[in-house]
C-alpha cells in the first residue's frame, strides 16, 4: 500500500482547523489546536507555513492565518455535505 501523504496532510490540517480555538484578543489573538495528531503530518504542515513550529513544550500548535484559511477550505471540501 502506498498512501498519498499530501492527502493525509490535508485531512490533518482540516481536522486541526475543526478542533481549533482562539486564545487572546485583538492583535494578540492566536488560533490554536491540540497536538493530538501524529508528528509525521505536522512537520510538513510546518514546512508549508500552515502552522508554527510544533516542536515545543506546549500541548497545542498555533495555526498561521494561511493555515486557518486553507484548513477551513479543506474541512468544507472533505467533510461538509
């Protein structure tokens, strides 16, 4: 079996978006999601600029503005009827 890793990365980003929450207010607001996914797709999402560096002590990862927008698009395309 040879899975399409790009599709897996997209599904993980869509799920990160779905489970995300906003922390802070105004210009200090950030969108976070829990790091409950395997590291394999998180590293490529970091390389693509969708999330900030996942290698930290926190249990959540911060989505970039681009990651938020792309995650929303992917969530709607993959999981919305």
